[in-house]
């Protein structure tokens, strides 16, 4: 895949809890250099300094991160404030206990609550921690998220002990949501080969902190 096309599919990510604003500024400079599609950061780093990032590169903020164990009203307000501070994409972690208990309507409800709290043009990506679940659970949680208004389903936070993205999970997520909903693969994607394998499996976005390495290998 052409490096320029691949770059536009990457959410260049910095979510280390100890990351400073100086680290975020370096991330933005790198995003411009690499011409990625978006950055993905913690909402506490918003708003960005004016002029730090061009409008051609989207800003994604995480919500309910990394556990997902937040009240829907808290997730909604966090998402709303992130958008007020400049985010135009939201990566929200679903409540994993709701998946464990097969409470699919509650998952739909929390995604709907976030959807209602933010502008209609803002993309919502729902993180499901796919490595935790069997196929039936993955299908059900993805379906519930889409019913609530998700634009993307996303494999992983990259912080859970269960692991990150897998080819099998991405394939199943793509089959579940069809072609009109995005699939973001994230967690453990560190090489060009990793990224291409996920795209071939059905991913339309890649979340990575190793974007420079991935794109250098694409050359």
C-alpha cells in the first residue's frame, strides 16, 4: 500500500497517562510530518494550542478510558467537553461489565447517550476490548454499539491485559457491521506488516503509536 494512503488511515496515538503537553506537541509535529489522518489523545490535553495542528488532521479524544467503567452521564459530559475543546472524533470505551452480563440494551443506551451529547458530525468509535470475548459476544457488542449510533467499532484500548487487536477479531467485526460502519484495529500494531494484515482483515483505521516506523517500512 502506498505510504500516503496508509498514513491517512492511521490515528497517531499518545495515551500514556504520564504524557505531558510537550509530548502532545511533539505528537502533533510528527503527525504533520507523517501526514496521518488523525491524532488520538487524552481529553485532558485539550484544547490544543491554536495552530498546533491543521484542520486536515482530525483530533480524536478518548472517553471512559481505559476501563469503560463510568456512568453514561459521565462519558457523555466528557465527550461533550472534549468536542467543545476541539475534538472531532470520540473513542469511547464501552462498559465491559455490560458485555460480561450480556446487557446489550445498556450498551446501546450508553452509546446513544454519548451520541446525543455531541455534534452530529463528530465520529464515535466504540472500543470493545475484543481480546476478552468469544465470537458471540463480539458480534453482540458490535451490533449494540452500532444500534446506539457508533460510526466505528474498535478492537482495543491497548491497555487491557487481555491483549490488543487480532486478525480474527477484525474479520468478525467487519462481517458483523458490514461495509457502512468503520472498524478500527488498535493495540499491538507496530510494523507495516501488522498494519497491512489488519487492513486486509477489514480494518478501515489503524490506531498506533509506532506510526513513524510503520510508514518508514511502507517506503
